[in-house]
C-alpha cells in the first residue's frame, strides 16, 4: 500500500475517491480508539465515521509536520473526549497500588504462556475493565506499538504525563488481569 501522502495529494488534486484508501488503511485503529474510549460499539462506529468526515473536510489544513496517522488519531481522540463530556461522564481516579514496575512487566511475560486466542481474550477482558484513557494508552502503546511521542501528540498531553498515565494504566491492567486469571483458575479447579 502506498504512503498516506500519495493519497492525500490525490484527494487535494480533486480525486476524492483516493480518500477511500486512507479510510481502508486507518479504519481499524480509528474504530479501536473510539471503542476503547466510548465503550459502546454504536458510538464508536459513529465517531469513526465523524472522524473521517472531519479529516476529509480538514485535509487542506494537514501540513505533514507529523504523521498523518497521528493527526487522524488525534481527531478521533478529541472526538471521543467531546462525546464523553457531552454524556457528562465523570471519571473517578483509582487509588494507586504499591505494585512495582517489575511485577507489572512480569504479568505481561506470564500472559505469553497462554495460547494466542486465550491471550487476546484475557487482554481484551482486562482492557475493557479499565477507564477509557487507561484503555487507550495501553492499546496504543502495546497493541498498536505507538511511541510515547505519538501518544503525546494524539492526546495532546506532555510526554511525561503520557509516561505517568502509561505507568498507572499498566498497574491497573495488571490488577484486572490478575483478577480475571484468578477467577479463571477457580473455575478450572
């Protein structure tokens, strides 16, 4: 598949159908970000559509100063934040546990012993239990392999703030995964 710049230039020159290649390339992650933030498939689908409409109408303002995907995912993220604010959902801060970074990282190693499908199931179950912003940071960093800098651009948070959020999200993810796996072990025994 060609680079985004190729298709953007085609769209800007009047070939509107070239935008469908951009949509095809990015629709999966746009929807994933929306779903992780909104936790509702219908809202996520609506936001994904809105994101592409907004991106298309603002394409002339894209300056190629960052990756197109980062710009697009920022539109998605901001749209999700707006939807959440409209619904007046208040996110409560969860107490920080005293879990070391090595314990958190070891939980990711323990997961690797599970079969691939089981891994996906347990990971998704744990992520679904996280707050929207925690789920997004974990998804972007680990599943989509976005850099801290890219996440910072998307969320418009400082790099240090993203690192803190990622650290806290890992702890929460670890707690959720531990709980899910503990219940699974009880069910097996």
